[in-house]
C-alpha cells in the first residue's frame, strides 16, 4: 500500500515532479505559485515541501532552495498521480500510420513499435523478440544449397520464421535432405519450439542412415536458432546526449555500458509481468548498473502468443506520463488491428 498523502500534498508533489521532468531544474515554492493553480501561499507550499522532504518524497540537491523528486516521489507519482492520456491527436495519427506498415511476421510489430516509441518520446527504446519456445512448430524444411550447404527453415503458428545456413565437412545428397525433412517433420511439427534434447536426437539417429556428424550439426544449428530468439533491437541511442543528466561523464558511460550488456537488457525486459506495463525506477531494478536510470517495459501478448517485449530507458527524470500513454495506445491499436485481421 502506498503511503497516504492529503489532497494538497498530492497536488504539490505532482506539480514538482512534472515541472522537474520538463525543466531538469530544482523546483522552488515561488515557481510552484507562479506556474500552478495551487491556491495557497508560498509559505504554505514551503511547509508542505518540507514535510514531503521529511517523508522521503523530495530531495534537496546541494544548497539550492529548490527540491527534486526522490525515487520514492517518482514511485508515488507513477502509482497514484500519473495521467495516462498524454497524447496529442498528431501523435495518435502517427502511431496509427506506423502500425499500418505491412508485416510478414508478428515479430515485425515489435520493431515497428520500438521505432515509433522512440520517435514520439525521444528516449532510447530497447526490445527483444518474442520468446518462441512455447510457440508451436507448424512446418520445418531443409533446402540443399550446395553439396555441403543446407538451409533449415522453421515456421511457427504465430507466423515467426527462423532460418539458418548449415555448412558441413562432407557431401550430403538430395535424398538425404528429403529423408531429413520427413523425419524432422514427423518428430517436431505440432510440438513447442523448445530446445532439442537427447531423445529427439536418438530418435533421428535410429531412423536414418545419414552420418552422425551431419545429424549432430543440424541439431546444434536448430538449437542456435531457438537460443537466439531473444534478439535485441535498439532505437534512438543518440537521443540521450542532450539530456542534462548525461552531461556527467560517469552517467553517460554507465548508460552506454548498459546498452552494450545484452544479457542485462534481456533480463530486465523479461522480468516484468506479461501484458502489464512495468516501471523500474533507479535502484528498484536491483541492478547496480541501472541505479541512475528508469526503465519502463511492456510484454505484448496476442491470443496467448508472445510477440516481444519493449522497454524505454532514460533518466529517472523520465516523462512517465508520455511514455506510458504511448505504450498503452500502441498496445490498444495492435490489438484492434489484430482482431480486424490486418496481420
């Protein structure tokens, strides 16, 4: 349960968070009186700000007379005060236009949404492709590209395609490829796309005369296809350079290190609750590398199928209202278009 604040403190905290997000400057009582309809004196606002600071919602940087939100203040704002309709008509039209792009795979929607989010919010967006392990295989093909080169293609029920080029140290014939296709189809079609384990390998070995090296190579490559399903996409990595927080060399360096750490990014994006928007503010992520940043993530599910997870990373002074409004509108439009059969 969030700590209770009376109506006036709530209004003052909301005004401080939103002004600080906009200006990146500590907020003073005089500024609040001038720019907000708070209907109380500067002295009263100062007292309320002092109380909010004592309660841990605000911090006073250096000797400035102004205050800035603490992590606790941002959390209260996100949970209790945030407005989720922070979208202009132009932005809504832009989202509609972007989502009308023809897609060959549902996975493409994740990339389109990632680009659109970055374009509207001006933050760096990170996304990983869907976790396809639970998607059902509906077809698997092997195509001989040369005497020692084979292409494996896997298609799932959600329209996701995975393919790999496999090179061998010995010749393989078209007859062997045909046998491989039949046997792999018999064993894998209709099953979840999960990592191939020993029993499947043993079954295939027993069913055909193809050399063990060829079989093992194919199984290893199919495993790689599955393991690489968490593809990471980045958009707008240059958008942070003008933000005041990133003028500090150590923060800018930490940010770039986070973007380079693909496993860390995937862990954060996979940590949230499916189909919910998840907000991690500074130290809430339990990752030391993210203590100066906030991340907002969303895992999109269409008819029980994962189509990918999107995250926005930026300073703790993130415009949460804008980010969450854009995420929710994109999610709404994707679901509407999916029901209309547009993809």
